[in-house]
């Protein structure tokens, strides 16, 4: 009986970890998409709007990557959060685009790292 409970507990734990990594991958895909829209925009308000969306997705990536012990994805998400925040707080379009492009790279790397954790 103890062995069966141990097996069930391990299965549930593994399933939760795998789900966290899948969620990190999904959120990093969304962050990549929004950061790309930000750095390709021609208006400051649009750049800031999409950078803020990328920022929120990257926060989720960081959370999910942490929950599944995917440290490289978590680290990339953390760096992306920093740059996306700088982008959406910018008062100049060129600066917003520069930081949004950096956030895009970090989100893309986080996605790759999340895939390898699955």
C-alpha cells in the first residue's frame, strides 16, 4: 500500500512539474510575440503597450519556470522582465524599441530553455 501511494505521489509531482514547464514555454511564446510587436512598432504608445504585455508574460514565465526548476528559462525571463520594464517606461520611441528588442531575445531564449526542460 505504501508503494502505491508513493508511486501516485511521484506521478502527481512529476505531472505538476511538467505542466509548469509547459506553461513557461507557452507564456514565453506570448512574450516573444508581444515584444516583437513592440520593437517593430512605429508609435511610442503602441511600443509601450506591447512591451507591457511582454513584461506581464515574462513575469509568468519566471514563475512557471521556477516551479518546474527550469533555472535557465527563469534567468532569461528575469532579464527579459528588466528590459521589457525599461521599454514600457521609456519616453522615446527609439529607446522603447531598443529595450523591447532585448526583451524579445530573452523571451525567445526562455522559450528554448523551457522546451528543453519538458
